[in-house]
C-alpha cells in the first residue's frame, strides 16, 4: 500500500504546486499604465533612456491610453478588448526594456564606453582580461 500511496502523494503535490506558478498575477489596466509610466520616468532620470526614446515611448503609451478610452466609452471593457490592451502593453513593456538596455545613454550614441565592453561581446569586461593588466591569470 505504501508503494502506491507515496508516489500518488508526490504527484499530487507537484501538480498542486504547478498551478499557482502557471497563473501569473493579473494586473489591472490602471496599475499596468502606472508601472509603465514609472519605468519610463526612471529610465529618463538615470540616463538609460534618451530624450528621443522617452518621447517615442510616451507617444506610444498615449496612443494605447486613447485606445483604452475608446474601448471604455462603449460600455466597459470586454474580454477581447482587455486582451488587446494587455498585448499592446506587453509590446510597449518589451520596447521599454530594450531601449533602457541598449546603452544609448545621454545622447552619446550606442557603443561601448571605455572599460565597459571593449571586445563588443555584449558583456562587461573583467579587469583581469585586459592584456595590459599585470595581474591577469
């Protein structure tokens, strides 16, 4: 009996743990808008977004906000409208992530700054990998 009971309990515990992990918490539209707006603000403040990038992202943000207003004007958000807005917010979120990480800082253009990525492999250089470093390996 124990041979059958232990695997059954283990399988049910794994199945029960997988359900909450798969169901990501849903964020309402207003919270999502506030979060995206804050991410753009932070990017401007810390210099990871240039002024032009921020303007383009804000323009796209405003177009989604206008679309939401048109959807709500017809008597509330229907399921397909909510999904459409979520999809558009996902795309905008990915664009914000890309623009903040593209190293296009302070209008100086893309490309490595001294000591960051001299070999352009996408990873910051370690000090011990420079050929002029006497302490390397």
